[in-house]
C-alpha cells in the first residue's frame, strides 16, 4: 500500500462511517476534522483522530473498515495505536 492508497482508503472509511451516522450525531462534526487531516496529507493524524472518535462516541465500524485501519497502521508503524485504542467492541455491524 502506497501513501496515496492509504489516504484514499482511510478517506473511504471516514466517509462510510460518516454516511451511516444520523445528521445530528456529534461524531459527524468530529469526522469532518478527520477528513480534513486526510485532505492535508496527514494520514497518521487522521488515523489517531479516527480511533479516538470511534471510542469516544461509540461509533460502530465494519470488519472490513477495521482491516483497512490495521493496514494503514501497519504502513505507518502505528500498530501500537490500534492495540491501545481497543476498538474490538466497536467492530461489527
């Protein structure tokens, strides 16, 4: 996975998660900030933000989305971030 690919994949996850949330859900605004980090070529920051948003707001993600997060984390040597985030309870919809 090249950096451009990881940003695209991360952006796809953020867009999919945002699309599933109701328009009034507070995580939608936070995810907009994450999308901004991706647009500014800061995938590491975006991944960190996304993990915090998932946990704080209790946002559910699919197994496929989690697999993408794992691949991005591995690419940027941030696997520890995912381990510490303990996202397992939020995976599977």
